């Protein structure tokens, strides 16, 4: 029987037309961790489960998460953030 967690991850990713790597970036995970979660090798923790449910059910949440991921990425690339 397929785990509910795995189905939720796939549903969210497919609903947003994301690859596994893109979904991992949007949700702040390592791509390997996303794959392990989606394939049922690891269990979702409650905060991520709730965020995924919101992203799937509430209009605009996925766009907000994508913008936040872009901002994180751009902030890391900013010269003032280099050590």
C-alpha cells in the first residue's frame, strides 16, 4: 500500500508542474531528501506536511513559496553574502 506522505508529495509537485529538484528547492530540501520522502523511504515531519497541504489547497501559497526560494537563491549569490 502506498504511503499517504508519498502521494501528498507527488500531488503537490505535479500540481505545481515541478521536477523533484525544483520541488526540493521550493521547500528548502536537498533533492535526495525529497526523493527519499517521495519514494517512501522517509516520513514527513508535521511542519512540512502542513506546508505541503497548504501549498496544495490554498491558492497563491505555491507562488509565495517559489518567490521565497528565488529570494533565498538570489541572496546567496549576492556579493555581500560571500565570506
